C-alpha cells in the first residue's frame, strides 16, 4: 500500500472521453460544445493543471507536427515536440540558436520528447524559457479561427475565446541572439531568464520568470535603438531602464531584488554579446 | 476505451480509462520494471521508449499511445545486460531503482548520438535521476558501454 500515491491520485484529473479529431473544423466545433472540452497538446503538465474534462481532443492526425522551412520563415506546427525543435538544423542556425538553447534547458530529453511548442505557447507559463526566446525572434502565431497574431499580442491578451493554435512562424531574419537562464539547479524553473536579439541595428530584449510571464522591455529597446553609438553608459542605462520598466516579484525561488540584479547583469552581457561591443 | 500497443514487439490490447496514464497501464499489466517515482515528469524512473524515443510514461495518457511501439527494459535485454556489466565493474548502482529507466535512456542515446561527448552524455541523461551514486561512476560505465562495439 502506498498511501501518498493514493492521496495524489484522488486529486488527478478525470477525463470522460478522449477523441482524436479527424479535421480542424471538427475539433473546433467540439471545442465550442462545452467549457469542459479541451485540446491536449503534449500533455506534459496536464495532470498538474487540470481537474475535470468532458472531452479531451487530440490533434495527432491533423498534420500539425512538422517544421516547414522556406526562404522567408520557419513554420513550426503546434504539435511539434520540443526535442524536434532543439535538434532542427535551421533553428540551430537562426539567431545564434537561442530557441534550441532555451529548449535545451527544459528538464530532460524524455519530457522534451513529449512537450510541444503549442502547449508552451497556449499555457502562457510564467516560468517558460521558451517564450522569452520566441519574443525576441518576432514569433507570430496562426490560429484556426482568429488567424495570425504576434506572440506578444497573444501573451498580453486576456482573450478567452476558444481557438486552435495551428503553427508558430519565425521570420528568418539575419540576427544575433543571446539567451540566459538562471536557476537554482539544472532541472529547476528559472529564477530569471533573459533573451536578446540584434538585427539591422535594432535590439530586442525580453525578460521572463520575473516570476511573471515573459515580456518585451519596450522602453529600453526604444532607448537603445535611438542611440547612434554603443558605449558602456548606453549599455548600463539600457539595463537600468529594463529593470525599472518591468515588474519583478518575489517567490520561494528568489526575491525581486535578486531577480533585478541578475537581469541587469545578463542584459548588459547580452547587449555586449549581440552587438559584438568591445570597449 | 480499447487501445492497441506493441510492447517489446508483442501486440497487446488493453481496456483503459481515458484518464489513465501509460505508467499505470504498464504496471497494472505486470510490466513492473517500469517504476513509479515522482509521478510528475521530474525524475525519469518511469522512462520507456515510445517508437524508440525516451518518454516519461507518467505523463502520457494511455489512449495517446495506441498504435505505437513501447519498449521496456525487457525489450532491450542484451543491451541492458551489457550495460549492467559495466555498471557492476564501476560500482555504478546501489539500490537499482533507476537502472531500468537509465538503461533505456542510455540505449536511446546510443541510437541517437554518434560518438557523444562527455557533455552530450550528461545533458542527455539529466532527466534521469539517481539518488545513490552521484553519477560519476555511472558516467564512467556508460562511456565504456558506448565504446564497446562488440
């Protein structure tokens, strides 16, 4: 008898029915039927976050598990497992490989064979390393009903409409990138994560796990992009603007103050690295 | 719901609850080498191979595994014996609880990465925890196993 496991299992979700949709329209219509119908992506966090489901909708047979590359962009199906993204040669080349690198920090290979990019995007997890990296890559999302929106708009939206995420589009801009995750242990969630990209003299900066959801530091980006020369002062001022414009909180992993200090250091390092700045 | 799995190259049919996870289906049907640990995707002791790739069976609904090939450590018996020989030589196990999942993960690593570096070995296995050994002796044993082309 294992009493602890018995207690845990009483709290685990109950699914009435599992249904593999044969078309997107069928999946969408079933999704609208009940508030207790939901789509399952990778399902890695399902039992930790959901208690009761009428119909769990599978999208396995709808062709959403491919990475398609063309001249202008890379399209990642919402059901593509993280491991497939981590090992994709085109994504390893893009923006100094920050997306595969951010994924590489997510727990172990087994879970990355299960978890999908679509699940990460729709989960809007505050601890996510991946969303932080995607934000500075100008990622766009394609939904079945809504159409195309930016990842930033999706993350900032409180929209509750039911929809199906089809793919994540990343433009193939020539850019350098920087990503840093700081965690207490290798498998733990981040205390802070920072991503930067630099393309055509334009910088993008995002900070996640504050512990709030990843966000672009727009004031700092505007400041940096308006400067004609990069200097130590510009870099320091930019990092200071980031920690003042974004909110940082405290939780069991870290204080807000420590998060700010870490963010400032890694934003400065990132700015130097992506711009190849040398004093 | 009825599901069809191919477990260690043998076709099987089970009746499962839609909420049931692959770990429970396997253990309920006497595949007891698949261990329960954290039950929340963190420790890796429930690892099995799904179509040759290591996955945490505690996080895959059984209904989603239907039609797929599942491999437990019994399905790679010769390779597991070879690896466990090196584990013995290096003193790389104590309680043995993580050994089946570790063997499956190492087997998957061997198939996925050609001549992996030390860092690649460590990174590939970071999700398979062992609370006894401290990993150094395991790492030595795994390197010897990977270098054994016989």
